């Protein structure tokens, strides 16, 4: 598997040592993103999580390193369909390193690898409607929304009076006492990517 270089980050194939280092990552301030906090601290759980990511030809995962060679996130694709030439993206960052441009740089670097090296056609992703920071990042990288649906929220015991929940109430629906949230499906295809790259390169000259 190749090494992928961005302007600020380097992506290398995920190793077990990288996963153990994730124990040092911070926690999201908002409880809405609690399921993005790294949840494992016991060795056997970490090894099991790592094996679940690596033991499949339909998955591919990279660790994201910053300029100081610190592991600050991971990025991967699953449901890789070689014939249809599409896959689904997932990306998680140490909360201490968000809003610093690393996520956008990592995705842009990976898109170059995905479309030019892997010769794939479509990259998909799903994102919660309340995760506006992530949506802005994806849109900046060329992803567009094409569908939305309601999904059962992962934390049914969340405090609905919490300020973060109150600020995003329009992204939640309560049905029969259960909490659901809107999920956006987004995608970028190779045509859109090449057009964006051509425009960026044109502006550089």
C-alpha cells in the first residue's frame, strides 16, 4: 500500500502501534460527537478493533500524521467495489487537531490517490446533519449531498436540554419516545474531481 502525501499531512497504512497511540487522543467537547471518541483502552479490544479494519480486501485504512509525525487521525474506505469502482469513505480525527486544515488536506490527498492511483470512479460518505464542521470540509473537497434519511441516534439517553442538542434540534426527530437524527449521503465522482483540480491548477498559474 502506498504512502500518500498532502501539503501538511502524510497518510501511511494503518499499523497496530498507531491504534495503541489513539488512546492518547482527546475527547470531543460536544456529546453529539461522543461516538467519534476513541473508545478502547484494553489491549484485547484494541487488537480486535485493528483486526476488524485490516482483515478484509474490501477495506483499506491509513493513519494521518501531521508535520511533527504525530498520529492525529485515521482515514479509510470500506465496501470497496472494484467492478463498480466505488467505495465509502470514513474519517476520524483527534479532537485536539480539528479546525486546523488537516482534515481537508488529508481528504484532498486521498482523493488524488483514489481517483488517479486506484482508478476508482465514485467515493461515497455519510455524515450526520448536526456535524456542520465535517459537512463544510466535505463540500470544500467537492462532495455533494444527494440523499438524506433518518437514523436512530446512537445515544438514546442524551440530555435533550444540553446546549449542543438544543442548538441542533432541527436535525433531530422524536418518534414514539425514540431519538432519530438526519443523515446526509454525499459523493464525489472522478469527473467532478478532475474539474476541480483543473480549476485549482489554473488559478495557480
